[in-house]
C-alpha cells in the first residue's frame, strides 16, 4: 500500500506539465534585416534623385553604395546603380535603431557627393509660375506655409542691411524634394524695398520633411537673405511675395505663393489719389485655450492683430475665420474646425494707428483629425478714415493632437497552474485603435511567484497589432490568489510615457517529493515493486490521479468563487452604510 501511494504521487507529478509544449506564435516586430531590405527602394530612389553627372560624382557615390550593400547584407549593381536583395546574407547591425541611423548617414553621404552647381541667371523680376510654364504645377497648396506660432517680423532701416528669415513648414503627410524659394523682385520700392544686387535670389532645400511624429518646428527649414534696404524705402509694413516650387514623392510638381511682411523705417508715405498711406492689418501671433488641443475638443482661438500704419486708423473691420478643408464626409469636404456659435465672422469697430487688438472665437475640432497642424485662414475687410476699402488675408497653423488608444485581446495562459521550475505560455494581442503612433511598446509581468516574460514590441502605427507570446517561469509557490500584473508601457509622439495595467491568474505549486525522485535506490526499489504489481493496480492509480487532478481544480475554483462572493458582500454592506 505504501508503494502504491508513492507510485500515485509520481504519476501526479506529470499532470501540471500537460500543454506546456506550445509552439510560439509569430510576432510582428521589425528586425534589422527587414529594415535593411526596406531601405533598398529608399536608397535607390535617393541615388537617382541626386542626378550625378560627372565621373567623379558617380565613382564616389558607387563606392558609398557598395559599402552600404556590404553592411546591410545586400547586393549593389554598379551598371544599374541599384541595390538588390542578397538571399541568405544578414545585415551587420544587431538593432533596428543602428540600421536606421546608418541608412540616414548613407543618405547624407550620397548628397555630399553632388558637386554644387552655380546659380542660373534669371530675369530681374521673376513672375509667379503659371500653367503655361508647366501644366503639371499646382497653383495652390496649403500644405506648404510660412510657419511658427509667433511671427518674427524683420525690421529694415533705410540705408542699412538686414536679414530676412523665411521659415517654410510642410504640413502634408509626405516629404517634398527639391524645394526652390524665389522672392518676387520689383523696381517698385513699395513692393521690394531692397537694392537688387544680383539677378537671382533663389534658394534650394533638398528635402522638406513631413510626418505626424514631429512638431512644426522640427519640420521647418528657414531660408535667409542679407539685403540692403533702399534709401527711399517707405515707412510701414511691406508685403513681400515668395514663390515656392517643389517635387512630390510621386513625381508631380507643386507650387505656392506665400506672403511675408517686413517693417520698414524710412521716408514718410505720401497721399495718392485721395488715399492715405495703405493701412495693413496683420496677424502677429495666436494662442489657444487650452494650450494643447486634442481632436474633438472645443477650444478658444485668440488672434493678435496689429494695425501697421503709424498714421492711419482702420475701422469697420470684419474678420472671417475659416478652418482648412479636410477629408470627406458623405463625399463632401468638411472644415477641420467649426465655430460653436454658428458664425465664423467677428466685427471690430476700429484699431488706432500702430496699435494692437486681440479677437477670439470658440471652435470645435473634428474628432477624426489626424495628429498634425491645421491651417486657419483669416479673411479681413476694413476701411481707413476716408472710407477707402481694403482687404487682407492671413493664416495660422493650429497643432492638433490625438489621444493614444490601446485595446487588448483576451489573455490566455497554458496551463493555468505550474510547479516551481516549470513554464507557462501566455499569449494576447495589443491593438493600437487610436490615430497616433505608439513608441517603444513594452510588456512586463510582475509577481513574486514568477519571472521572465518581458516582451518589447517597438513602435506601432495606428491600426497595427502587436502579438505577445511570452513564457513565465515558476520561481516560488503562490502565497496569494495567484494574481500576476501585466504592465504595458508606451510613449506618445512627444515622448510622454503611459502605462496600462492588466491582471491574470497563474498558480505556482511546490513540486511533490523532489528529493525522492533524485534518490537512485528508491527509484530502483520502485521499479522492482512495479514488476510484481498487478495490472488492475495501475487502473486504480489512473483513477486516483484523475480524481486528484479534478479535486485540485475544484479547490482552486472554489477558493476563487468564495473570494468573489466575499468581495461582493463587502461592497453591498458599504453601499447600505452609505445610503444610511
């Protein structure tokens, strides 16, 4: 009978290990090799965009591409100037960040191989691009703007040099290349108050990056000119026009005309045709309340206005504030922002010469807006003191944020109870159900009874799924209800970390008589007894083992049910006490 009991215990040792051999499910985490292969199209396109013309340029670029192919585990065809896959060869980099940084460095090295080209001559007074010049050009594109929350107005003193700084911002979702900005020159001092000392003032930016993971300031490029202000420049704010051309990623060309103001200190303006000096009203900046605006929020937009004229007041001012058209709703475009009061117009009686005034409007942002800045256009109509009419247009860009949203599938653990030294397989999925990208998604399992299971999923795009397939090792016997904390951490696009906490149940038991199983003499005695043990004895053992397993499960479920009932009773008592 004693030997029978020993055999029963040995058989029960095998029960918790059932279901442990589970094949790991494939996760969707990018590897350095995958990033390296993805770089083939990107680097080939960047090589072609440089348009190398000399043998020296091509030789230097080919050497860079050949070395990159070796580091990335790829092939390089010098005849076709293209990278291709190299089956069975892996990249030399062990992390995704390392291979990403290397690709960025290669891009910069290729650009450096290009010999600078002298600026071509152009007419002294370039005109805005027209459809006759290029049918592919886009007449207007609100994605390219002069950006920044506050506008730094340049002061130009007659007879002195000043610096004009024009910050271009790409509000689009894709990068643009070969950005060329050209000021519109004129011999008319009221249009171009600077000396024209050369034939072309164009400047070029190789690439103007976009993307929702950066702020406006991170995605801008500032063009600068040092100019001498004419001696006869007229005092006041002068509007300069800049023509911008660029290439989209799909090869199409685009263009946009942008306005920029400078404050000129020079000679006093004269009356002309019964009109006083032209009074210009400009937007010097804006604020939002709250400062951070999320999609779907209602916020107050405050615009800071200035009458730039030092002598002329403006009156009967009407401001029409319109949000940019974004997306479609039932096949119709809709505004990103709508006024809560129903009217988008604001009336101001007057602004004194060289004075400022602020106007405010309450707007509601659409709930499905992507995380990026959106343009708000301000159309202005006003009169001077002699009732002469004037119009102006200004724009500001309001950054919109999206809250990160994460959802989880059901958590599965196989088995739900293990012994010290054994493992349990835990699987579940993480869904990015928001409209913003998640960075550095990481999963940790916390409990005194287990160890291991940490899983790094990396970055997750909106709509993406990350699969967790972890193995938890039993470290010590469970002394509580078997609760294991699951901590899911991630960062938003500003680097702010957030944590989601979930729980699961996993019991860890002490092994039965481990010393006995390691004793050779005892094992030999058990084998001898087994030889003389009748067949029906094994049947009894099987029934006993099954019964023990069922009993263990029933005990666990009974404990969990009793705990739940006790908790509900306590909540009911507290509720009754509160009502009293």
